[in-house]
C-alpha cells in the first residue's frame, strides 16, 4: 500500500509539472540538458539482508559485496525554473557472494545491473553557476540471468534473477555551470530493487557520480 501511494504521488507531481509547463515554456530555463557521468556504484542505502533455507545448502544468504564502477547518461527536458522531466540509463557490474549454511566456501558471481530511470526533477536552487535538484523517480531494472555459485564438493547453486519493472527511488543532482552551455555534474541516484522474485537478493543499486553537463 505504501509503495502504491508513493508511486501515485510521483505520477501526480509529474502531471502537475506538465500542466504548468506550457504556460511557462518560453523562459531562460526551458530547454534540454544532457549529462554523461561515471563513479562508484554499490549497495549503500538499505540494509535489509535476508537468509533463506535451501534443501541442499541449508540456511544461506546472498549479498552484494563491495563497490564497483558505474556509468550512464541522462536527458532532462527542463520546462521552467522549478520543474523538469529526466530519463536516465546506467550500467554497472556488482560482485555477489553466496554464503551456504552447509559449507565455509563463499563463491562469488557477477551481477550486471542496468537501471532505466524516469525522474521528476524539482530544481530547488537556481543561480547563475549552480543548479541543485531533488527527484522522486521510478525505474525499470534489468539483471543478467542467472547467477551461478559453485560450492566445492556440493554442486552449484543457481539463482534465477527477475527484472524489476517498477522500482522506486530518489535522485539528487547538482550542475556547476562553468560557461553558458557546459559544466560539471554531481549526482546521487538510488533505487529500491531486488534481483529475484523471492527477494533473497536485495541489491538497491546506488550510483554516486560526477560527469559532464550540457545545455541545448
């Protein structure tokens, strides 16, 4: 229920922005923004790791291990001083550990993460050189399928991944304009997404990036 209400609120805010946009489209803020970025990606926000019981491996767990390099691009259609719609795509590869209850071995496999975000950007700070926004967002998150974890002497544990079609998240961004058209971008993008339908592998990918920003 909370998830549904949050999604409804996001959609209402987007619709409200589009409603007021046409009347204010002709202004100094209207136009497109393009950003290309890279940085660290990992599981930094949520801590809802779970254990599960497998008939072969006993009480086990899978979890994301460490950080990785992530990169992506986004396009924002800026309508007025306050509001813009943003679509972004990112990519990273995360190491995932399998911790079987029946063995001391901890095999690792690589999870490919491909989130596509749609965000409503609310620009709360606008100056000549700095532009800061907060953005509720929804995302489609794709993973590679499947993950395999060979356990010495016991076989291979296989985890079938399932794409997350409607994950919720939050983004924060800052453009530091060095000229009239280009600048440096800093961003934080988080999405609450699990990699399997049983929610045994919470991933919650978070991208913390720096990159290039362009107005056109």
